[in-house]
């Protein structure tokens, strides 16, 4: 539960219902009252008049570089601390004491790579007396491949990543996993965020197009997709609406979809603005072969042409050799029958002479038996030279097959066609069957200071260039939104809440930033540092704001119950994926393999039986493969892995700005009784070595909690082990000491997994 405040994400139930009714009535009135009718109504009815208030909304103003407050305080380690400390003082608050090294190292491991540190890594850090040990550790973690996995998963939340279409059939999106790998690889390479954005919007339109940039455009095809729409035209515009809505919320923090049917009721966005933005995506090609042509080979035109030519040469060489073998076999066969040495029984001959459709089952067996006998005799009739020649042909075929050209990767992409540029209209009430006036592609009028030219269609090019123009508009130095939205998401990832707590909505109805100067300073610095995400992470996690203790101080909590001013580090539960990955890491079974097709952990038969097509749609992976990082688990919209879903896995139908934070009984029951947890507890127990029980308890604490057990905890653990062993002997007379010991330690490790300290980032 969370304390209510002006930053609550939802209204009380009754007020929310009342507001919803009023909005529906208001929207309907706007749609129906005074709206023009006819084939080509005047577009003036779909415009809105913008005021200075609209233009001067905080998020639409240019990004500035505020000077950090000049405060003489040893607590300030970098400019972030200066901004935070000034706000704390303004609110009559003080920062919390720093977390100790052990707490900080565990925190930064989880935040940057999503895994707990190994005991030897903790010891090395604690024993390091150098003043720059935190900087060196952060640099090492940012260089770890786990960084891309940890922060790639956050990005996949925002872009509604899944590998199936949803709806009843929930068919697969072939090769969609390559987009997941693209995201991980891009983050690990610290690809500049403006380039990262551009490739996803227009990877097929960039000058240096490649397989990588084409795979990036899978972003456009990640949404739900109806396999059998009742109205294909409406379905198409639903798809484009999904793309536009995801793009606008992900990169701009704007809710453009509300202007599909009418002018936005609260934001300075008109229906014309919506239609002009939609026109940017309208040239995307409609799949012609039941959408199977979305799964295509990807690469540069030169790479694809070279592969096609090599494939043709390869097939020609194979066919030539196959023809030579066929000619040789035909020569041997003709000679064999010319000699006439073979004998065929009358009934077998009759069976051969009967057409295949009229043969009885007995005749079919005779034909097969006779044919096998004939083939054997024909092979035996080959001369030694003929056999050597045939063997040489077969060897040559095998050599050619082994040297087959390597196929470019396949990507699940939505392509443009330049053959016929579609005309975009404003739709009356958002209905594509009732077009109003025509519009040209463009950008929201409220962002008047951002000017980028959209190219006119040119049939000499393979695409319109509209999406590339959109990417340039978004990453323009004059665009105030993209950098602010991006740095806010990174801040949210480290502190649980953003500086703007409506992470997908920077508009009028969104929440204002708690620290506007800090937000602008971070956004400006982010762009000046070449849009480097790793530099931004480094700046944040090395601040003293991040290094604070999570301890709740009563007077501060009373003044700021939601920690809006960041007077402490927020204690929060691990998300579903790092929780599962940590369980595997501590048990010693985590598979660190990177990339490739998704894996399928075991799911209970009862869950599989509940699918619309029971037994289908979920593959099988061996235990080692299924024990890879959770980001590599197949994301099926209609059947998410129960453990992950139980711990608030992101919704895959829309952009997820912030995961839910539920606390329900089934979470505790699963951690205690779940098959996966009990199996990993057994593996964890096997990892604890030595005869000394106290030493094994300390090993368990070091692996799971990154610290030693104190005297009280150690005494409690030893008492638990004794009582558990006695309980087992009482319930199962005759059990060996070794078997009882195994069960005792499994129960102890399961208890460790259930500690709040294991499940929460302190």
C-alpha cells in the first residue's frame, strides 16, 4: 500500500468513475456538435487555437542548463546532490546518512546488472582501501554484459515487447527475439540514444542501412495484431494508432492517441496534429501473404544481392551434380533391364501394372517389396568405375552443401512501399470509413520551435523518408521532450520514481517535475555527453543522493511520505526478472549465455491446458537452457510465465511506464511452496560445503544476502536446523542421516530465499 498524495497515480474509485462519465459526455458532445458533414468538410473544425499557456507549458519550453546551487556542504559529490540538497533545505529536510559499503555494493549490482554480487566480489570491494573504488566498480559493472540485460528489460517494458500477436490465436512473431538482442547489444555498446531512437523508427531509411538497423524497426511491429479482423480497414488504422501511440508516449511523453476521434480535451493536440503524425507511418506496407512476409531476410541491398547470387550459384552447382548422378543411374538402369536377367512374379507384375489409386493394400506391399529388390539388384549391377564415379559425385555434393552461403538474419519488420503513397485524411469521429479533409505529414503545432523538413515522395527512393524526418525532428537540439523523457526514465530506474512521476505523460495532465532544474540539467548534460546512457548512469549512481541509507526517519516521513524530495534511498522489491535470476544465481544454476532464440521454462500442465489450443504454443527447453536470464524467456501474450506474472511482469499490450507493485498472498505462497523455488533451494543447499554447520550458514548468508549472519541470526539458524532435523526423523522413521541432512539444508535455503532482505533492494 502507498500513502495517498497529490502524486497518486489514480483517483479514488468514485471520483474516477464520475470523471470518466463526464469525459465521455464531453467528448461525445465535441464530436457531434457543430461538426461539418459531407465528403470534404472544412478542416477548420478539426483545428484548435493555441494560446501562450499552451506554448509555455514547462515540457514544451527549451531545455536550459541551470547552474547547480552554490552550497558549501561536504555532502555534495556532484551537481545532482546540489540540486537535491537545495530542494531538501527548501522543504525543511536533510539527507539521510550514507549506506554502508556492503549495502551500497549490493544496491549498485542489482541496479546496473540485475544480479547480486558473489561473496568474493563483496570481499574484494570491502577490502579495497582506494578512494576511487566506487568509480572503478561502477565502470566495471557498466562494462558487464548484464548491464544490457538489466536495462534492456526496462526498455522492453516501455515498447510493449512480446513475441506473439495476442488475441485468440496469439500466433508467433517470427524472429522478434532479434529485436530483444538488438536492444541488449545497443545498450552494452552505449549506442548514443539519438541513434538508438533513429534506428528503431527508421532503420530502413538511414544512410548506412544494415541488418542491425532493419532489425531495430521490429519496434514498429511489437504491438498486438488481429489475425482475422472483422474490418481490415479499421484494423489497419488500429495498428497505425498503436504505433503512433507507442512512439509518442515512449519518446515524447505525449498522449497523442486521445486525438484520434476528436481534439484532445486536455492537451494542446488537435485531430489534425494526430492525422499529420499518422501520415508519417501510413506508407508502411500492408502484408500480402497472411502477414507472413513480415518475416524476411534483412541486410543491405548489396548484402542481400550478394547472398542471392551466391545462393543461385550454390543451387546451380548442386543441380548439376544431381543431374550427373541421375544420368549415371538411368544409364545403369537401362542396361540392367536391357539384359533382362531380373524375374518378377506374375502377381507382382500385375500390381505394378495397376494404377496406384486402384491398388489393393496387398498390391501396395508387393510393389514396395519388388521395388526394393529391383533397386538392390540395379545397384549391384554397377561396374567398379561407375560406383567410384557415383561416390565422387556424392562427395562433391556434400562438400558443396558444407560450403553453403551463410544466410543473412531474418527480421520481423514492417516495410514501406513507394509505389503508391497513401493519402491521409482526418477521419470524422476517428472512423476510417468517413474521411474528411486531406492532410500532409507533419508534427504537433504546439512544438513550433522544432522545424524539420519532411521530404516529398520520390519514386527513385525505396522509402518516403518520413520516419527518418520524424527521428531528426525528435532528436533536434530544439526538441525539448526526448532528452527530458529519456533521463527521467533512467532516474526512475534507479529511484523507483521519476523526477516526473507520470513517466509517459509530460503534458498538461501529467505531473510536474519535482526538481525541474535538475531535470533540465540532466537532459542538457545527457545531450552534451553525446546521448550516452552509461555516462548518465555513472553520474547518478556515484551521487550521494543515490548513496543514502533507506532507513525511514519519522520526522522526514511525516513531511514527505512519498519521498518526493529524495531524502532517503527508496527501499523497493526486486522486479520479477531480477528476483528469478537472483534465485538461480544463488543456487549456482544461472546460465549466462547471451542472445539467440527464446527459451521455454517448464510450466505446469494445468496452465498449459487452459490455452485456447491446449498443448500448443509453448516449446520445451532443457533445464540448462531454461535457466538463462529471464529476459530470454519466450514472451507469449496469452500465457506469461506464472512466477514472473505473479510478481508484476509488465503488461505487454501497451507501453508500460511503471510496473504495478502488488503485495498478495500468492506471492508468499509461491516463494515457499513453488516447485521452482524448492528445486533451486535443493541446488543451493548442495552448494554449501563443509562439515561445520555454522560455516555453511555463513556461506548461505554470503551468497544470498552479501553479508555474514550476526550472532543472533546464526544461533537462530542452528536452532532451526536442529529442530528441522528432529521433525524429519519423527515424521519419517528409518530415514538415513544423510538424507535427513539434505532435506534440512534444503528447508533452510528455502527460508533464506523467503527473507525480505533477499527480495528487496535496500
